[in-house]
C-alpha cells in the first residue's frame, strides 16, 4: 500500500561513487540553486535521485517502480523487494536511510463513479475539506487525505491499466504524510522499518482510523434508485421520499386543515388524498446507507493487508 516515498541519506562514510549511482539513470542533469547548492539529478522508472557532496535523496512512486503502475497494491513483502532493487540500482544500501515522506493508499472497486461518494464524506476535525470536482481533499499543513478516480488519473497520465481494473469504477483513498513523518509515527522511520510488521500496521491503522473519523453523511431524502428509468419515475420516488421524511401525520393534518376551510368541492377528495399518502408513507424504501459500501471495503482492505 506504499506509493510515493521520499528518503535521504547523509554521508559520513561509505559515500557511493557518483558514476555508480547514476549508471542506470535517465535524464541526468546538473542543477545549481541560488543558495549555491549543486546537485546531480537522475530519474529511472519514476524514481528521482538527487546527489550532492554531502547527501543523497531518493523519491517517487515505489509501486510504479516495482509494477510499472501504481494501481496495483504494494504489500509489505513487495515493498522490501522494491527497496532492495532500488539499492542495487544506485549501488548503495538504502536500508538505514531516513524516510521523510510516505503516501499510503489503496484502491476500491465501487458500484458507482468515485465522485458520487464525495457528498457522503463530510467533516473531519482539524482538517480542511476541499472538493475540486475531481478530487476530495482533507488538508493539514503536514499531511492530507485524498479520494479520487484512479482510472481517470491513470488515463490522464497515460499509465498502463491492469486488466482487473479495465471498465471498472476505482476509488482511490490515499493518506499522504508529506512532512513531520517522525512526529506522525512517534519515532524516526528508516527505510528498513517500512517492511516490518509494526510500522506497516501502524500506517495501515492510521489510514483506517482517519477514514473512520470522517463524519459520514446520508441522503436527506431517500429514494429507490433502482426503480428509476424515466423522469416520471424520479418524480414519483421523490414525492414518496418527501412523504416519508415529513411523516404521514403532518400530511394528514394539512388535509384536515383544507377540509375545514372547504378547499375542495367534493368531500371524497380528502379521503382519496389521505389514502394516497398513507400508502406512500408505508412504502418500503431501500434506505441502505450508500457510504456503507466504502466502510465495508476499507475494513476488508485492512483485514487483507494486516500483518500478524
């Protein structure tokens, strides 16, 4: 479930040879910043390596590096394989390097388009909620949560889509800790910690816990969408939903008020209306909580990914 990571290594001894570190890199370039800091930068399979006299940083999507895409889930064991491959790539053992950023995420196959679910994800304490139409964000200064359409993003970036996701609705839920990772985990995280049970489960439980803390919303008016094929069906379902929300007693009182003021010429109209709305009030509505689908899928992911 790891995606983007960032790590750095300060050189006190055992500094890798620059030619070895960049041997398999592409798009190699030298950059000099206004501060005078001079780095050599190279990329390979979405991984970027920055190298200077005193430090080296490595960043990018670990899943994309390992699988060629970041739709497939990078398990704890696969993470270790990917890190060892990265170490071989640059000729330096990264296991003791310090991790400064982690994106932890998973995909969910959903019944509806991903953006349909945004309405049902409400307030999260101490986070700023922002929906730009494509992505739902919960932002803090050092971290954020994201919900978005993973297939739409993959197509936009011309990323290969695994067969299991073709033609499917794929909702991505991502926890991105961009700064203060040590504070988030209550300890400094080294690369070798990422593929230990305790740290992997820590990220997994934090990922679930933050989702759980989001206020979940329900439709104010419940309707049976499976019975809607034409606009007139929507009108009928909407009226039924309104009746059930208001309650039959309130409607009956309104009809009695009209009866007292002799609104209708024919007395049978009142009884007909009462009968009509009494039936609507009793009609069984499929009021399953839509967000329950996502709740269940998040729980299932935790059960599958939890390392015992």
